[in-house]
């Protein structure tokens, strides 16, 4: 699953290429060699997008050097904030097996002419000239005003094991290397781009218009709370700037928000926001919207910037804890109207409340304060109990474990995969909604009754499954695929009954011994075999005294008879006990 998702992302990145680069990035799909070459370049695009927030294709393409005469350097990025020059060597593998197992050859690392290039040489040792992109790298490095303060880092997008750090530095010209093997690629590149949680904001700067602000740019107020001393800053800022910030940093700026963007559940709110921006030329938005609450470690406003009626707002390590829906919707409007954004957002402002924590040493106190602010201020789209638990360490760690092991997308936080779905990296059916995930988890591990408790997240009690063992994750992985085949013909509105989850458990007990085989043909064949076992199970319960049985007098004959309702039986607590007893015995005998 991870590799298929990885390829899907690379193909979507290839699709972003402008027409001038169509031959390079979008060759004939039947030309496998050229498609793989295009994917190899897209791999570097993915790294640049996730690690440095380069959202525009052209910005990334400009620093990809991979071509004849590249001196073994496939791409670069000059981080002026961190004063670091990143030099990239990438090795794309065309099959999952090779991508996850094959290592980069030592000779390929030795081919990196890092020192010659940084020394300003124009050709390799054998006299071959470096290409234009490498010469561009040399020009940009030489033009840095404080280049002596920069450090170099070599990034290797490939598997590489068994070499000590000191020997690896020798291979890379003495520069510290960072290895992005297949596991790190899935964890640090693939998963973050699906959730929009990749490039974190350190400082943001927002221009402020003072021309219509009679009392100055802001109102500031110091507040003492039981958690921390705070400074509250309130001001109106351009909606366009919020849209740009959200478009760049996405869900990384919603780290402490109890939910991400809600495409469906927040539809009426989102539609109202869009209409107010797109269908008006005046500033009704400032009246109608409740505003945005942002957390900050340091906040400054400078009204002396050499421009009349202009000021700048600077926020350090910003996090939006209320108004995420507003911010994300503004960013979607911006993305859909790039060519006329200035016109669409002109003169439209939104109320921004910034809470600066002056004494923020305690992470626990910070989270408690955030939780109380979120509960108190959120009115437009209610924060349900499960939302407030979404950021707990247990759920975050479990989400990463199931993705890294099996590629499953556990949606612990509502809307967090919205970006991945919108960009076409994944489909809505790939995402496992949290309540459904836990029903499947409990069913796969023989606790069907527990999974059918109402309001499972409200109690937030998962102590009965902690710590979660790897075997339990393997069972839920198989259960997810079995459930999808069992429910493939059902309409989305149909409520899934308890017996479907019972069949998931039965399937796992019968066929897990053969391995985690989840291809459609294998599952369908095994489901056919399961049906006969299920019929035998039901017949056995029909003959037993217990739930589902009802005694009655036949009106025609006057005889005493007993009926058996499968559906009433499935609803009973006995169903789980009987199911385990029957199928664990059958599973031991299954081939």
C-alpha cells in the first residue's frame, strides 16, 4: 500500500509539470522507461516540497540538476534561514521489492563531485563540462553575502546500511549525510504530504493596512491565567495573507487544533465563507466571520516600515487553535483563483486574535489552556468529544504505526487527509474513519461487543488494548480488506450490521495462518469457503437455547414451535462468545 501511494504521489507531481516540460514528465504511459525516469525526477520534487515547502512546480524544477554533466548531484536547495546548503543524490526504484530492499551502490556516491563543484571547477576530472544547473548552483553559492556562515548537508534518497557515519562522510567529501531510506521516505515524505503536515512555520510576517484603523493597528492586553501569563493581541488582517499562510503551511499550522479541514461536515460554513469572499466587493466578511485565534511564542507589530499606512505583524511558531475552517477555506479559494487573487480578496479582512504565551515552559499546561480556549471559542462547527482526544499521543503513535507497517490511513483527526484527497494522492475510500477503524480493530481481535458500544470515543478508554501488539495490527490490516469486500455492494447509507464484523473475525481465524494475503481473488475465494462454515455456525446456534429463539403456538395446528431470528441473535452479547468458540476451533483445523 505505501509504495502504491508513493507512486500515486509521484504521478500527481508529474501532472503538475507545465506543457513545456510535458515530454519529460508526462511521456507515453506505454513507454515504461521514460515513465520511470519521470518518476525519478518527481521523487526529488517530493523531497523539496515536503522538506522545504516548495509548493510551486517551477520553484522545485529550477533546482533539480539531474541530467548529463550533473557531477553526481541530482538537486539542491539553499536554505537562507537555516544557512544550510542541501545537496541531493537520489535513486528511484521501479518496483516495491527493489525500493524497499535494494541499496545504492558505493560507486554512485563516489561519483558525487561535491568538492570540485564547490571549489568552482567547471568540468569533472575527465574534462566533461558540468551542466547549466550545476553552474547555476555555483553562481548562487558564490553570491551568498555570508557564505562563510553556511554549512553543507548531503541528502541521499536511497537505502544504505552497513556503513559507519565516519566512512559515509568520506564518501560524500567530508560533509554530514542524511539517509532517506524507504522507511524514512514513507514516514517523512509520503505520510506528511497526505495529511498536509510537512513544512512547519517558524516565523510568519503579515502586512497590515492602517488606513482604516482609527485606533492604530491593534489592541493588546495582558492576561494572567492559571496556566500561563499571556498577551492577547487583536487586529484585523487581510484575508489574502491568511489564505497564503494556510496554503503554504497547511495542517502543520493546525497541530493543536482538534480537527483539520472538514470538507463535508463543515460544508454550510465553508460555502458561506466562499460566498462572502467571491460574491461581494466590500468587507462584509469582517462582520460575518467570528475570526481566527492563533497561538504564538512571540508577537511583534512594527508600524514604522517606511510605507504610509502600512505595518507588519510578525508571529513566531504560529498555531491556529480556532478558525481552522475559515483559514483553510480561504486557502482553497486562493488556490482556485491564483490568477486573480488580488482582485478576489481586495479590501476583505478578518479578525485575528493572537495569544502569546509569555511563560510556556510547561507543555502540559499549554495543552490544557489550548483545550479550554478551543472549547470556549468554537461556535461555527462544534468540537465533539472525539475531536478533543484526536491529538493524544496514543492515537498519533498508532496512526503512524499502522501506516508504516501496512499503509493504512487511520483518520484520528477529522479532515486531516483532505489535502491528500483533493490533490489526488489518495481517494476517500482509502481513509478509515476513526469510529470505523476501532470497530474493525475490536472485531478483528475478537471484541465485537466492545466495538459496538455507543460513543466509543467519548469515554476515551482504550486501556483494554494498550499496548497494542504487532499481531493485533496485522489482524486489523487483514480485517480492513475483508470488510471492503464484504461491503462492496452496499450503499453508503446502509448501516453495517454486527454480523458483518463477525464475518471479519471469522475470516481472520480461518485464513490468517496462510499469511496476510489481501488480493481480491484470494479474499473472494476464501469468503466463498467461509460461507459454508458460517452456515454451520448459524445452524448450531439455531439448535441451542439462548438469544434469537422464540417459543410460540402455531395457530393452524395448535402445536408448540420454536422460531430462530438470526438478526436478534447477532444483536445479543452471546454472539461474540459463540463466534470465538466456534471459529477459533475451526481456525485451528483450517488449511
